[in-house]
């Protein structure tokens, strides 16, 4: 009968109230059951529900975290692509002006300019001099032009002739100009051309008449140019 007696002693010392909060032997609340006056299991801690509830009244899962805008990335250093260097736009050198030192001669064609040389020169030398500056040994195309150039050159009275840019190197009777054309205007002086050996060039007398003359002769001359 000793066991029932023990159970009665234990029951009398606990003062357990199943409907209220648990207490210790001296009747005070059990700290393990209540924290800060509230129930711990599923209760409120500092005013917040623990299990899935709000702590300090702040929503944890949906809280705004430092909502300052995220700094935009710095701009990419994008200096403009270098433009290609400018094309050297200097004008192409123009052809040298034609007929420099030439002049209009009264009575000669208005479209031509002339330059005279009062130095006795071979036909070949005169031809080379005229072509050196873009001209050619004068080619009289009319009696008026032949006389006008004679007056312009004004050759010495001892030899009143000047060279023309007309020749017959083949001595076949076909007279051609230094420009490669067949000369049709041929106002020969009496008994000309006489066809003597070496007379393959045309001399123009100051009266406008043509003579054939030697290739080693020397005369004054005029150059013609068409601007």
C-alpha cells in the first residue's frame, strides 16, 4: 500500500491547474511558458507574431530594401570615329597658257596669234623654236595673211623673205604643212618651184609670193598659235 501514498504526496505539491497557465511550486508563472507576458509557442514576441507573423511590425519578406535607384552604368567611352582625312583637293595643275608672247597681227586671221623672230635661222631650227611653246611655223592661208605677216616680220631688205611651215621632203610635188595637212594655197612666184636639189621648203616673199628654197638656208620667220 506504499505506492498510492506516494502519488498523493506528489499531487498535493504541484497545484496544477489544467485550465490556466502553468506555475512553479511557489505559485509563480513558469518562465518557460510565457515570454514578456505572452505565450511563446505561436504567440507574440515584442508585439510580433513569430511563426510567419510580423516582427516589430515590419514585413520581412515584402520589405523594401534600400530602394535607391541602382546607379546606371557609366557611358561607354565612345569618341566619334575619326573621319577620313580630306582628299587633297588642290586643283590639278592646269596646262600652261597657250600663245604667251604672241600677238594679233592686222590683216591676219583674228583666230591666230603671231610671234616674230628677226634672227637668221634654218628651217628646222625655226620649226623647233615654234613648237617649243605650243605654236608652229606660220602657214599663210591667203595672200592677205602672207603679206600681213611679211609686214609684221619686216625682214631685212637684203633678203625680204621669211620661212613658212610648208615642205616637200619627198620632192614629189606634194606640199604639206607642219601640221600634216596638204597645202592647197600655193601662190608661186614666176618660175617657182623650180625643183632644184635640196629646195624642199617654202619661203614667202614680202609681197606674199612663194618660193622653194634649200634646206640649209637661213631666214627670219614667224610662229603662229591658235589660243
